C-alpha cells in the first residue's frame, strides 16, 4: 500500500475543515491539487473517504476510521522527530562507556552527574582492567573509555582531562606513617600488595621502582583497588593506588598516605575513542562534559 505523508496531511486538513477550499488555503495548494491528493488516496485504499450531502462535505465510515489512524501516524512522526532532534543534541540515546577499575571511583560520579543534567539518556557501563577496555576499543564494543595511559595505537584518539596522582598507602599504625620524605630504600623490606597483570597502575608502579633500582617484595596479587585498600587497611602490606580512590578511607582514617620520595607518581586520566568511529552525539556530549567539569570536581589534593 503506497500512501504518502503528503496525502495524509491533505486528508487531515480536509477532514478537519470538511472543506476542500479551506484545506487548500491552509496548505497553500490549489483546490484541484487537494482534490487530486484525496482521489489518489481513495484509489489506494479502494474506498471513498468523503461524500457530499447537498452542499456539505462529510466523512464516510472509512474516512472516520482514517482520521484515527492518520492522527496516530502524525503523533508518531512528531515523536520520532523529537527523538532524533534530542539524539542529535546528545539529550537522548545510549552511551556505551567503559572505564578501568582504578577510574571507577570517580567515573561513576561523573556519569551520575551527567545523567542528572541529561535525564533522557540511557547508558551501559563496563568496569574492567586496562587490558580488557583496550580490547573493547579494538572490537568497537564501547563508544568511549576512561583510563590511565592509553596504548600508543594509530587507530585511537585520546584527550587528557585530569591528573592522576599515584600514592603509597599504609595502615595508620605502620612504622612509616607520619614520617617525612621516606627514602625509597626504606620500602625494600616492606611487603607490597599489587594489582593483576594488565593493570595500568601495576605497570606504572613496577616501571618506577625498577627505574630507581628498588626491588619490591610482593605477597599478594589482587584484582581491584578496593581489594588492595582493604588488605592494606588490615596491615597485610603496602599498596600503590590512585589518590582519587581514597576519599572515604582517608576521611575515616582507615588508611594513610606515606610521604615517599618520588611520590605522588603523577599520571593522567584520558578519554579514549576510536579514530575511525562515528561518535553518537550522547558520547560527544559526555566527552565535552568530562573535559569541562572533571578537573573542577576533583581538584588535585595536596598530599601531606
């Protein structure tokens, strides 16, 4: 059935005014053009839509039924127009976001704030280690990634948006707690709790200590920063984590930051996406939000 939007528009006008002349005036068409559109529509449906009783134009039963259908079609078209207008502006659509587990502590707060400002959007959030989020980018399984140092791949674009200071943490009763300018050599007898292979924090930590000729003793490999914070808090060893993950533990004094030579080890947070990917407007809107707001929301805290 080949019915055009123009035919339905003309039909609704004639049905509203019950006048071909008035419909032609409203639509800026000639009366013969209006009559032709109605005639073609009736031929397609195989039924008359209007009948003339005396000098009055009236709807037939088929015409009355078509009024309901055409109104619903018009409403759906208007809804579709509004949706795609919102989609283009970033006010609708689904954001596919992946973040490294280290970034999860603040990335979820950023996402929550963004969603409050853009209530029409939906999102999927995947929290994984660095190796896995890079694989998601390679497989085009996510729109945007928040992570530490991105891989140097030609198919990726990146935008740095915030400092990421890595610090050495300890339980409050650790012998080095409260000491100033702890030398790296003083850590050689301590046990360190480390992240799993593929973690960006672990890579940065190992490179730093290797470059300074310090061999670390490791007792336990853990798969999340939360697990490391909990293990350090009960005295199982020291850890190296992002300062941005410690707000609760520092506020409740469950952990302390050691004043270690060479720390904070300054890294950065990045937004990363594929160079060859069309970013949905909602992903572009989220990226603009992060670049504009993240540093103001999490100013670099001074480590004592």
